[in-house]
């Protein structure tokens, strides 16, 4: 399974980011069912925060996150304390 990180999704949202076109194409393929990917609840929070800070529009953020959640080939992995602790252990 491929993990998709914050930067790819945020880059697909804003048109002035480096890599916007590549990110948009990838997100379209995910939306259209050509790729199956996963991300985590933490990444969804990072995406919401990044878009909110730049756009200043909470309604836009909510709309975009709901759209992401509707992607049939985007699996959002819940983060348990055990999973977080294990990831932290690996990271440090």
C-alpha cells in the first residue's frame, strides 16, 4: 500500500505550490480509482491546518476534507495510542 503525505495533498489544493501539477494528477488518479493509497488521521489534521492557515476559510477546509473522505481508494488509518507510541519509538 502507498502512503500519501500532507505535502502531496496540500500541493494539489494550492496552485502556487511547487509540484502542483504532479500532485493534482496523482490525486485525480486516486479519486478516479486508479490507485489505492492510505494516509492517517494525523495527516488529515495537518492538511486541514495547512489549508486553513493559508486560505483562512474554515468552510473551504471542511468541504475539501469531506471530499477527501469520499475518495473510495483513500484509506484513512485511525491512530491509536499504541500505534502512535510505536511510530514515535521508530522515529526516535
